[in-house]
C-alpha cells in the first residue's frame, strides 16, 4: 500500500489514494482526544494502516496538526445545545468559537450563558457531532452503517478511542 506524506505549514498529512476511489461528497472523520497518543506519529501511521486494511477501496488520510483544529461536519452542521439545560445556544456558540480560535483552540473551556454551566466546546450537544483535535483521520465516501464496527476494531487493535463525525460537502 502506498502512503504519501505531505508536509504543510500547519502539520503533516499522510494519505492513501486507491485507483478509482469514488467520491460521494460524504466524509467520515475520526478524531481522538487522547493527548498522549496524538503526538506519536508512528502510532498514528499504524492506525492509518489498519483503517486502510479495512477499507482498501476508499481514499483515507490522517492529518496531524501542530495545533488543535475545529473538526467540522460541513453541511451536516445544524444547532448546538447546552449539555446541562438543553437550551439551544447556536448563536452563543459562534462567540465562543471566535474567542477560542484567537488562541488556536488551546483553551476550549466556556461557561454557558443560559445556566452558567462550566464546560468545554467538545462537551456541548451538537445535532451532528463536531469536535476539536490535533489529529483527524478522514475516510471518503464512507458507509455510515459500518462505523461502529470500524471503531471497535481500532479500539481492540490499538487501544485508541476514536470519535466519529459524519461530514457532508
Ligand atoms: Zn444551559
């Protein structure tokens, strides 16, 4: 299997592109908040290899950033809710995001305006999950029905808990 390395200003991308990969405009993103593993490039490449073994016909990549990035879900993004009182806080969320991005998402802690609840941007309730991480795996044109099996396989083989995001563009 041929894995390409692409060094960019914000980090490095390892990618696998099979011939005739289909492109449906959907993307499965998998991220981890395990900081002890998010700096281990060799480990992350071995996880990438497992993902490729499970999906040899898909275009697959891992982005390993210098800083935390917002892992978005594209058109699937809808509303954001307070995890404590369930108030919709989509507008406040824009402000929280603005502030957090000024600091390259180093500090994700917030206090909700609805009920003064101290939490962080990863712990809010999103209609479709999105998140924040230095490391993001992406699988193009993924079948949503196979996701839990794939996450289980990575957990068993690499002891890494991946969080899925279904993105659409
Ligand atoms: Zn609240």
